[in-house]
């Protein structure tokens, strides 16, 4: 799993690349505050090496709670900036700060 942040000088956004290795999985998404926890909006593309990857433009100077959704299972990002307890989920969510 990894997160790569690329700040855009001409716009108030950060291009964030999410990737998760899931060779056996059929589908994977990143869901969070930035896409209303919608798996369709956060769909990741599967690469030949079994990694799912996607790039999203997120507003700068913000923090977002998120998780990966891999074949229906929620997974936290090991390289998240921090973690935050979520009462609704009854678990911690990964936090991304841009």
C-alpha cells in the first residue's frame, strides 16, 4: 500500500495516487470524505502486477478520512498520515493530510 502526493502549483489541489497490492482481488476502490464514501467514484484500476492504482485531485489544506474497499472488505492504509476513530464504523479510519 502506498500514497503519493504531488502538489500542483497552478491550482489549489494535490494529485494523490493511491495504490494497494491485491493480486487475488477482483475489484478495489478508495472511499472517503473526498468522494462521499462512494466505491464507484473511487474505483481503482488493476495493473498487470496485481496492484490496484488510481489518481485523484483533492483540495489542498484539508484532512480526509478514508479506507480501501477490496472485494467488500475495508482496509486501512499502513502509510496514512494518522488514524481517527469513527463511531459510525466502530473502527479507525486512515487519515490523509494534504
